[in-house]
C-alpha cells in the first residue's frame, strides 16, 4: 500500500512511511521452498500423470494458503509519520486505522532483541498523554530512526507551541 496521500490534510508532509519488516515473510518463503521441493520429489517418483497433476494442484493450494495471508497483511499494513500525526493502517477487507496527533504523544521508545537488532527492526512504543494508553507497533524496520524522527517532530511541535504562547503573552 502506498503512502495514504488521500488521508493527509492540506500542507501535511510525510516524514516516514514503513511497511512491517520483511522478516514477517520468511516463514511463507520457507513453506514455499519445502512444499515445492516435496511436490517435485513426489512428482518424480509417481508414474501416473493424473496423480502428478493432483500433487501439483495440492502443492499450489498449500503454497497459496501459506503465502497469501502474510503477504496481504504485509502489503496492507503501514506506519506513516507526518509532520502533524502518526497514522497506522492495516487490514485487507476490514480496515483498521488509528491516527495520533503529535500533540498527544507523551513518550516514544523502542525495543529489539538481538536478532531484531541484527535485522535492524523492532517494536515501537508510543505513550499517549492523559492516560490514553500505549500504541505498540511491532516489526518496524529501522525502528531507532523512526523513534528519533517522531521525537524530533514532537520537539519541533513543542518549540512552535512555546513560541506561539510567548508571542501571545507579549501581545498582552
């Protein structure tokens, strides 16, 4: 899924746009390789043509079932950070979305395991103000840079708000 430009407000700019890390597609890739190898071996051993076609059809169904859901999930799940808010979207038929204005973000943190650190991905935690909870986004590619970008945007937003308040105070 591309950047959701139709969801952006006038003047809003995309800073970061990510799909989940491609590591979520490793299991379907392994299933595909194993099923194709086993089907090829079975087809080579079985002499009847009808049985060979049945094996090939069964392998195709297994591969399609194992690959389609994770691939569609990966394609339709996005994390987008703009200069005003955080947009989360997922789902193929039933869509789920969450928009978090930068002004509501209290803290941004991340964690990653040793494997995730090697793959340069991890889990992003966005703590919301006023006890609204924590938004957890898993399998974020380059999670450290996403966290830094959000934090930088929050700082810019806070600085702008502080400057506006100072100007209003001086006018009084």
